[in-house]
C-alpha cells in the first residue's frame, strides 16, 4: 500500500493550483507562505501560530502577510509596463485601488507605498471612503477617482481635494450629478476634473454579471452621454472631461467577456475623440478575478485567464480599436481590488471537537439481548450478511427497517433502547456499504450520496457570518486546508460548523477542480492536541462585510512581514486585538458600567437573602467583570 506523502497532500487540497506559488507545504507537513511568490523556504505557519499563542492571543486569528500585497501591486503594474512596451503602446498605465474591497488602513497604506513608483492611486465610492483616500500620501500624479452616487458634501470634498493638489476625478453616474458638479465648482472657483461612466451592452460573466450591461445600476446611456457632452460644451467645460469609465462586474470569470467589453468601450472613447473631446484616460474598471478553486475555468469561483493574459488583452484590444479609428491611444486605468488583496489574508481557526454520524464501535448498552424486538434482529442480520453483491439490496432493506422502527416507536410499540440499536446498526451498515461501493464499476446515486450523510461535522471556533459572509450569502467558495499534519493521510470526510446558534452557520461546499465537493478531507482530532484549519484567499471583501450575528465581532489580527534576519524569516509587526464582550455590547448601546452595576445589585440582593455567601458573591462579580473584558470567541485551551 502506497504511503502518504507531502505531494499527495498538495494534490488533495489543490494547493499548487489556487496557491499561485504563494502557499505550499514544507517537509514537516506544515503549510508555508511565500510572500514573494515561490522564493525561499517560506514562512512556516505553525511557527507563526505558536508565536501568536505565546502572546496570549485567542483563536480565531486573522493573519495578514503584508508583503503579498506589495508583491501583487508590483506584479500588476509591471505586467502593464511589459505589455505596453511589447505592443509599443503610446499611453501609460495608472491603476487605482478601490478601497471598498478592503478599507483597512494597513492594507490601503501598504498599497499606496508599494505603488508609489508607479503613481498608483485610489478609488472612493462613498463620503467616508473619500475622507480616507484624500488623507493618504499618494504621489502628485496619482489619480483619486470618485465613483458612486454623490451628494453636495461628497462633491465639495472632492473639489477640495483638487484644490489641495490632489488629482481628483469625479465620475458622473447620472446626469443630475453633472449639474451639481458644475454648480459647486463655479461657487468654489475651480475647474473640475470630470469622468463619465458609460453603460455598455456587454454584460459580465460569473456571479456578478448582472451588475453590468444596459440595466446596470450606475452609468449613462448613449443618449445621456451625448446630453452630458452638450451640457459641458455649453458651460465651456468640455476640456474638463478627462476620463471615460466602465465596469462590467466583479470577479469576471471569462476573458472573452473582458475583451468584448474593452473593445466596445474603446469604440465609444474613439468616437468621443473624433468629436474633439480630449479624454485622456480610459478606465476599464474592476473585474480582474482570482482563481479561488484553481481550476482555471469560467466557473464562478475561478477564472480562465492569467494576469499576463488579462493585461495583454486589455492593452491589445484598446490599441487595435484606436488604430482602426485613427485616434490617440489613451492612458489606461484599472480598478483592480480583489486581485491585489485576496491572497494576503488567512483566517486561522481551531477545531474543538467533531460530531460523528453514528458510532464506529458498538457501545455496551446497545449489545445484543434475547428480548430485543424483531426489527432489531432483522437489522442485525442485514449487518452480518453484507457482501459486495448485495450492497444495494441490503441498503434498501436497512432503510425499510429503519422507517419501520420509527413508526413502531411513534405508536409506542418499540422501546427507546431498541430504537437506539436500530439507528446504530443502520449507520454501521451505511458505513460498510459506502466503503465497499468504491469497488463497484457503477455506484448508484443513493449510495454515492451516503458520503455526504456520513461526513463528520468538525466544530470550528469562528462565525461564518462575521469572517466568511460571502460563503453564506452567495455560496462563494474559498480554499480551506489543515495548517499541519500533512505528512499524515487525512482519513475523515467532514463538513464544518461554526459556533453561532444558527443552522446556516456551516461550510458544506468545498473547492474541486472539476465540480464542487460536499466534504473536506481532514485528520482525526487527538485529545489534548490542537488542530488548526486555514481559510485562504480571504483578503477581499470578507474583512469589511462581516456582521455581528450572535455578537461575536472582529477576530484577533496579526500583521506578518518578511525579515531574513529574524528567526523563522519573519516578524509580527502589529497585533490588533478583536472585540471584547464589553466592547461589542457597547456597539449596541449597552454600558459595561451599567451592566456591572445591575449584576452587582442582583448579587447583593441574593447575599442579603442568604441565598449565597458574601465571598461567593465577590467571586461572581469578579467572574462577570472578567467575562466582559474577555474575547467574544471560545476559549479552547
């Protein structure tokens, strides 16, 4: 029999497919992170976890590998530089990061710093985001693009940024915004820099395809675009129209869709240039996806193109249309967010138990007895006479006996003990049938479905709604992998359940190269030994979209940086503690001072009644106050 190897583990979890050379496994069987994409031996994640534990941080913990962000920013900009040089493209590339993807200050500052040499800018879609991006120390040439619906305060703040020397471009989403921009700019005494978002007929592909096309939420139709141009001409502001923008949705899965959209948009740009409108920038929006499952397909959790292919097709498609129309090639802007930040963030979750369907060994209280009901004896017979030839027949018989036993119990003709015996024997039979079905040439669907029914439930210390909301809301898939023990074969098929008291708090769909898997291969849990899982590619949207279901709140967070002079090749630069119970209660208008006072009054009342002793009351008050100062998640020491 072939022994299990690290190569088997890499294959079983598709790490070399979705990991994109940022993640691997070392000879010790531990997951490693390679922030510079394949360089060096990598950071041992279990070493990081041990350091986190030594600092007294509880789990779950979000680990940010900040150097991955820097590497992604450089990779995107260098890819565009290379394609522009290869095609002798006359414009330049100036990207912006849409901070809605992850607004965390440390993330945005890392992107700004890494993009400084490329004049890489930022994008804001709300007043709060605009307040953040205006304060960032971007280069004078970097673009600050304002998208989304805007009110007077939004527009005034954007124009203030322009007065402060920022290169702010306000993108018009609807015609009424244009009139507001012109009016406020006149009041302030400044010439605005304006962009227009156009609605394309091309729709996106994947989960967000409906966000593009003619029924898109944002943007101007062709008649509205022409009306906007007339308004700008009348106000002698046509030179202010410096950017044309489009967006066909996030996580575009099919490269053909991207090419079609770019060609259509460039055709509109070319017509504007022929109308003597000096549009300098063509903003191709977001949509650059991430291959979450590693399949390189147009499936919703994947993409069928590489970064190089995306960039080459964007540059070539724009150039091709511009040449055919004989117009200048524009500077290219993209608003890639997911592709920059998804890889850098890993949620580390500890498993604190598991629930098995049925038991693998017969308990003594379910042993055979002479007075047990005939339905139990019939189930025992089926269990003892299973063979490869009668698997399906005995499965149907076992189902029938189980249903018969439940009916008898409901009518009062079967004891609780005998019902327990029937259930135990039924699941024993199912386990044997499922195991032996692998030897069949054809496995019936009902037998194949047993794999999901027999899967263990691993109890994980996290909230799905807080840390992985896209999986719950839109069934988005993320790679989930044990962080250690990869030198051992995982022998359990499992689904994951969180600690919320909600039946939806579970993960029962997992990545696969050909389909979606119903279970995840995991190792057996060992008493007294921690078992850690990593939820990967979590850096886009999940941080900021999590909710307060069950009041679990934000998790503990650490920021890890490469440093070859440090033990393990890294150092933890910052620790951000998650919410305390008292802190999270304050968000929903509870005062910890008032809570402590109320509990103290209850305790004092019970002391006066003699129900509890004074010393016991002091201990109770101390326990409650410590609870309020504690982490919201489970203490699984």
